């Protein structure tokens, strides 16, 4: 492992445009279980019942509240409220502060990259801390202190079937319109994909962190980077999922490997 960390640090040290691409494995170390793995949320909840894009619009038109919605929202809130940036997130924030990391492209919706200090974060699956107005298309940003009290009020309304309460909670836009959580639901297009592709193509070193490459179109991003001439480094706890693309693969947790890379960069005065 020492030699692999040293090699990764050497590649990053020479980068002029380092871009990171992150998935659920990065946030799993913060206590957020992956959705798709055995025992994950989509094993226990029907994604098309609670995660389909039409759930929001049909609900506000007077449609029925999905039977499993209360349990699903409760579990999501419980997990996210406890989650904070782990050493992997912190290391990426430090790489930006060191002037090495340009941007983070993430499939995660948990806002932890921003909390760790990354400023240019492209969230292709959205952000749980952001609301989208169904009337004007505007965005409303919530702090951690705002999101969770609202979330638990929503759980109570779901439990009691209080549609007026749900609409009151969702009426957050300055235009008076009703909002939904700004995350990509099943059947909806990803967000900011052209911007993510442009970032991947601009990278000279591209970090693949905590993703198995199972979710498209985001999983195409490493290939875009490779075709544009980038060197690829993959760090995954459960194996190497891009063996034909990567120049260096490290099997290990990002929360353990990335801080070691940052330490080597500091020692060499990057």
C-alpha cells in the first residue's frame, strides 16, 4: 500500500487540473448506506413507489401518499442527520485548499463535500439540502439547521395524512410556489451532465473514488477523461471497477487512503 500511495501522490503532484469523481462508497464511511447494495434502501423500499419523479407532482395534485413514504423519509432523515464529513471528504477539501484539486463531480446528494470545504461541486444526482420550485424553477437552499426540523415535520404530516401541512412545508419559494427536494428521481434526467463532462475532459488527472460505475450516465465520466488524455487513479474499498481505464488502482477506503496521499504531498512541499 505504501508504494501505491507514493505513486498516487507523485501523479497528483504533477497535475495541473485534478478532478475527483465520487460515489456512494465515499459517504458510506460517514454512516450513509448505499442505496443499491444488498440490504440498501432499494432492497427494502420500492424505488418506483417512493423514488419516482411523478411522486411529487401526483402528491400535490391530491394523489395518495405512498404507504412506505413515512418509513422511507424517516430512515433517510435519521441517517443524514447523523452524517458528517469523514477523513476522505476532509482530504478532498484540503486538496482544494492546497491549490491542487479543481473540482468534485459527485453522485451523492448528502452535501458532505460542500461541508468539507469543496467549493466547485457538480452534483449530478442533486442535493438533499436544495429545493426546486415547481412553479418558477427557482432553487431554495436550506441549512442543516433548517432541513431537519422541516423534514421531521414532513414525517408527521405523512404519518397523519395531512396534505395541507405537506403543502405548507413545501411552499418555500419567494414566488409562492410549491417546492420539491431537488434530487434526481427514477426516470428523471441527471443534473449538470454537460458541465460534468466538460470537467472530466479538462482533467489531466482524474480521481475515481468510491463508485462501482453501475449508474449511468455518470459512469461514462472516467471514459471521457481517459479519451481526453487524463491519467486515472481509482480508490475503491471493494475492488477495481475500471481496470481497462485506470493507470493506478488502489483497493482501500477513501477515508484511509486519501489522507495518506495528502500527507505525502505535504511532506514533499506540494
